[in-house]
C-alpha cells in the first residue's frame, strides 16, 4: 500500500525529532517536551488545509504553527536535516525531492 505525502512527512518529522534527542540531547528517547512537539506537528499535518497538495511548511502561505513551536521545529530540522543523510539517506532524499 502506498503511503500518503502526509504520512511520509509525519514519519520524517518523527525521525528528525528522535535523532535530535538521541544524538544532540544525548537522551535515549524523546523527552516530554519533544513528544509534545511531535504530537503538535502530527496534528498540524492532519489538519493541513492543503492536504496531499501541501507545500513545504517553510514555503506555505499559511503558517499554522504557534511561534514557539515553529522555533522548536526549526531548531530540530536545522540540526537533524543534514544528519538524516547519514542515518536515513532514503528518507532524507525523498524529503528533499518532495519539498
């Protein structure tokens, strides 16, 4: 079964948060703060008005993240994004191609 764009984005966000927590914060599992960020990101993706036609969040005309959550996810993506090429190159390349 083919996964949807939203499902793939959810998986990539989850991998980035997990990688950020494990390698940058040096914790085995995401802390409560980052589990909340992941839940928030998943809710935003579930409720995206563009659905499967959604653009990359940074190019979206509607910024649906609260400013504090937006800064947190930016920090995670800024750190984890380049490292995804090492830890999950297929997901990283797919994510880059679908932006």
